[in-house]
């Protein structure tokens, strides 16, 4: 095979431009090719050029999207070989390419990274759902390490969503769809709408506007709520169904414009506004004591792009300025059984207002150095900033006050105030460097200096021995201290050692000038006429100052002694309905250089090197060496190979998190004696995290003839500094006074602590695999597509996790059959994706962490608290899943621009709550 020099230039330019813009196409089984001995007309120039790109790229075309009537990227990407669906514990769906983690997949829109959540660990959860497809030209899936071109986060691969550009011909497009499942009410219970209008070429300008509104259908749990002793069957009637994923509505409105200065130069401007209003309900048991949790998420995202593109005889270039801002409001409420909206039923448990921004400036270009070398180059600058209450450990923090009524209008009212657990905790490190709640500061004003101290007689002692509300003897007050015969429940009789500490603390309080003045003003014979709400305060006695110090009843307000310069819980009370907000900023620069070198008529070499610099992680260099060779000089038989490196940086969340992700959950209650609860999850960031790095190698053979396309790839990916969730072995306890020293500890299960988790670079992973893809034309009306992936994904070093990596199917099979009769206008598709031998991360059994508390049967003044920790997880603790989801659609063309369709998702109604799988759905629509 021999090309003329002008064609070589066009070939090199096309190959690199397709690499630059990620505009690669798989050679479909029906795509004709050009080679010795056979000449076919090419359907798509990019498909021809893609033959010479060394990395494997899958293309989901606009036609593929329309044939399945996919409404989001999530609806279609998992039909591709080597692309797997993942689900985290909150039901957020991520994408894994070639067995890499979801955080190792870089998601782009028109070549620009999608700005997702602060944390990267679980990948950009639900981002594929947010990306609608009705304004998409194609979706490109680059498989294998691609950091040498795209920078961080491309260890597994890249998904690039290419949107439609303004058309030169004026037109209007309207799509509508209705979705329903069994049991749904109404004619159109859920719907999707899309509209696009193109101005056509108006002089040098063409513009389009587009908008959509989509209903995110709830994925209800198939499992019933767990029945527990003393449960109540009416719980299921009062509370909504459990939802496995967030649901609600999303919408977007966008504009795109191109101004052609002349034949070689143009300006492009795009802007897009996206909004979602979603919620989720969770209540796991039928216990009246377990509240229902209501999660709400309201997200707004604005994106803008301004670019200039130009070219001359030897070079082309592009300059881009991008801006993205996401504002996300997250609210968590709990609702107790028996409450109604009328009286106020909710408690505000969590709020977070995220403000996440990113600016980027990029310049890229290509220059034809000579007949055999095409140089590609580029550099860019990115600044990313974010703020929110999750980032309490960020470099910059401040305090904000909240009004609970701003977040929910159905809050219960307690003591005249809306029911809220929002609180600004203060933290300090213990002797092992682990954060814990600094209650001594908030309760007693202790700052760790010699000028302050912790009381000898603590609040825990008070609650156990002297609290009049404890039910010991409400009529007794002073009589609870000494053995005066007033009540047998006095502290002197119960614990003489506690009485000694009481006296020691009492003596300290008597030495404080403020307290001396208090006794002189309100002591015996000096009560005076001052009242609180018409009631005279109690008479204070110097022998009981320690008792008065802890009294929080409003009637004691003006007679409470001071210690360490303040009253008990002065600092604590200031922090109610306050939050610590944190903010951080990342600055990055990069430069890359690539040479597309045509060594001879059959071999193309593509070396590329990239240097990234971050103000947090320093400099990082990655490379890739790719080669494409026509076997035996036949352009229909190609051998491809790549050797390269890649990396993924931690996100702001992994660095600066300080928040409770899940609170504890009551699982069982034993009236009058205690109960059991699952411990919560509290996250602490790790600012010393390092980027994950990988070495990747793959080799593939692909070829085609008139009716068949086949690709076989073997790959290996070794990852170091593997980021792993790490249990610190410590608890975050916000009720430390509920311990075994008092009988109040029996209620510890209702105020259980959180397990304290962080992130660490403690692991190595290795993924070997084989991928096969075949496309076959069966006849003039039928086409078959088969994809198969084998994964050997191994945890190399983490002893607390199974040897096999979780959520990685050992085998994945993708099948699709396309039928079309162009004469009658009827067409149809049926497709399925099978997952074999996958350890499901959400199905762990026997691995929970629990607390059980009860009154000590041998001593009613004490309690027994036991913890069940299971931090080491083995493969037999996870369910090994094998399942497949079948889908079908039938379409009928009305004319060349219109069609109607009927489809069924999850044809056989396979349900799996661990995988957050939607049940059978019926779809009706018209384009």
C-alpha cells in the first residue's frame, strides 16, 4: 500500500486532529474501507482516520442513540464492551472502563472535563444521568490509560460526549416520551421532553437553542422493610416507599453560536444551564423508633465556552476559555412515626451548600513539520475552587448561622424552636493524632491552658447522680447529694468517691469572685424580688454550687455559677444552628507534545508526553507510545499496541472532608432495657494523599471485510498508591456521657457513635483482561453485535479487603440485534448486558458494625455497652452476582423526519436492590 505525499499529510493531520478532539470512530462492521484490491466508499471520514489511532475507541453514533431512544448517557454507555456499571452506597451510578475504578474514568463534554462532586473516590456519581443525549452528536469511549493526553483521572479511559453544533439549515426538532411502570397512576406518570431550534446560516452567523425537561423515575426497593421485634405494620402506610436512587426532575437550557470570520477562522460560543431537584427516602425497618430519612438535593450548574479556531496551509490552532459553576444544596431530614405535617413532623439533620467553580484556558495546535511528522502541542491553565460544610478541614474556614425554617417548613417545634440537630462541633486531636469532639471546650470552657481546667465532678457524674430529671426523685434536689435521709438515691450512699469529687469542684467554684457575688445576691436571706417570667429563682447555697452549675432549667438562669470564665455550655449553646464552612483552591498547569510519525507506508508511531503541575501535588509527567501497523500491508488487518503511564489526583473531598455521611441507625429496641443500632460513618480527609499512578500496556488486532468487523484486545493495568477507604479504628462520639458508668448508658444505642473513616494510599491493584468485539451484517435487514470482556482484577496489598476487586465482573457479555426494513419504515432493537461473577460491594453480609446497650442486670446504676466490629472483609461476605438486563424497542417512521416508538426496559423485570436496578418500564414516544 502506498499513498502520495499530499494524502500522507491529510492522513497525519486527520489522525492527530481526531486524537486532539477525541473524534475517533470505531470501524463498524458495515463501514466500507479503502485498501489494496478493494475500493469502498467511506461512510465517515473519521472512521477511516481512526484506523491509524493506536488506542481503541468505541463510538456511539447519533444513529445508535436514536435506535435505542436513549435519553441520557447512562442509558447507553453500558452496552459497550469493557464498560461496566457501578453503584455506590447512596445509589449513585458510576462507570468503570476495563476494570478500573469509576474515579479512573474521565468524563468530558466537547473535550472539557465535567466538574462533578468534591470527592472523586466513587467517581462522578450520577453525572452520566445528568448528561442528556438528544442534543448529542456522538459519544466517544477511549479505552486504556490516556493521561498523557488528558491529564489526571484517565487511568481507565475517557468518555467524551460531543454535542451537536448549530446547523447551516434552519429547522425545529421536538421529542416527547412517556414512561410508566406497573402501579403508576395517571395517563403520563413520567415524561421527557426535548426541543431544539436552529437559525440556519444567517450571513456569517448560525445559532441554535435547545432545552429539555426529564423526569428521573424513582427506583423503589423490591425488598420490604425489615420486621423487628415490637415493630408496627402501619409504618409502611405512613411513610413513602424506600427509594434506591435520587429521583425528581432535571432540566437544561442551552445556546450555541458559530461566527465564521472567513473560511479559515471562526469563533464559537456555547452556554448551558442545568438544574435538578431530587429526593430520596430511606427507612429500613418497621420500628417506630427508627425515623425515616429524607434526602433532598437541588443542583444548579452553569457552563460557558468561548473559543477561537484557525488554520493555514501548515498549521491549525484553537484557543479556549471555559467556565463552570455548580451550586448544590443538600438537606437531610428525619421524620418520626406518629407525627403529621399539620403539627410538624420533621427534624433538620444536615444541610450543605456547595459552591464549586472552575476556570480553564487552553491553547492547542498542530503543525505539519514535514511529509512524515505532524507535531501536536498544547498548554493550559486551570483553577478550581470550592466551598461547603463538608470541607471543615480545608485551609480556609469560617462560621455561618442558619435558620432551620429556610430548609423545611414542616419542622417539629420543641421548646418553641424548630427541631434541628445542626450544630458546629469543635474538634481536637487525641494522643494518636485522630480528631475527636472537644466537649471539654464547649461544656466547661477548657482551652488546654493552665488557666483553665476540667471539673473534678463532670457532667456525666451530674447526669448519673444529681439530675432531677433522671427519674430518681424529682422532688429531691439538695437531698440527692448527701445521705440526709430524704431519699435513698443520694450520691453519698451510692458512690462516696463521687461525693469527694463533688466537694472538690464545689470548693473551686466558691473561690471564683463571680460566684461569691452570686451567693451574696441570691443566697439564703438575699433572694430579693427579681423574677424570671414571674417566678423567683431558687435560693443558691455555697455547699451546692456544683449542683447549680449544671442546672439548665430556665428558672436557674440567673443563679448559675461560672467556671473557666463562663457558664456551663455557654460555648455549646452558641454553636446551635451554626456550621463551619471550608474552602479550598487548586491551581494546575499542563503542557503536552505529540509526534505522529509515519515510519513507512504501513506503520504509524504516535509518542506523546505531558507535564502537569499542581500547587498541591507538584509536577507529574506521563507518556504514551502507540503504534499502528497494517499486517502484511493490508489496511483491513491492523495490529495496534500502546505502552504508557497515567495518574489520578485526589479530590477536595478526600483531602478536606470532615462530615457525617451516614448517621447511626436503630435496628432493634427492647423496651425498658436497651437496644441495638448500626454505627454511622464519619469521614475525615487526608491532606497527605498522593496521586494514584498506573502503568498500562495493551495490544490488539482488528480487521474487517464487507460484512464483518472484529477486534480482539489484551490489556494489563498496574496501579500504585491505590486510594482506599481506611477505618481508623476510632469512634466519633457526640454523646460521650452515655457510658457504662451510669444507667443512662442503656440508651447509648439511640445515640450511637460513628465509625471514623479516612482515605489512604495503602494499596496496589492489577487488572488483566481480554476484550472481544464483533459486528456482523446477517442480511439486508439484520445486524448483530457481540461484545465480551474478561477481567482478572486483583487487590495486591490491602489485607482488609477481598483478593478480587469489588464490582468488577469476571465476565461481561453484551449482545444486540438490530432489525430494519427501510421500505416499510419499521425497525427494532433488542439488547442485553450480562454480568458474571461480580462481587457486589453493596451486598456485604455479616460485616456491619453495631452497638448494643442495656441496663446492667447486676447493678441498676450501671449499664453494659458492647460493640461488634467487623472491619476485615473476605470474599465470602459479599454476594457474587450474575445477572442480565434485557431491553427492546420498536419504531415506525411516519416520514423522513418523524417517527413513533414503543419500548420496554428490563424486559424480564429483574430486581436487585444492591445494584439499584429499575423494574420493568414501558416507554412511548415520538420524535
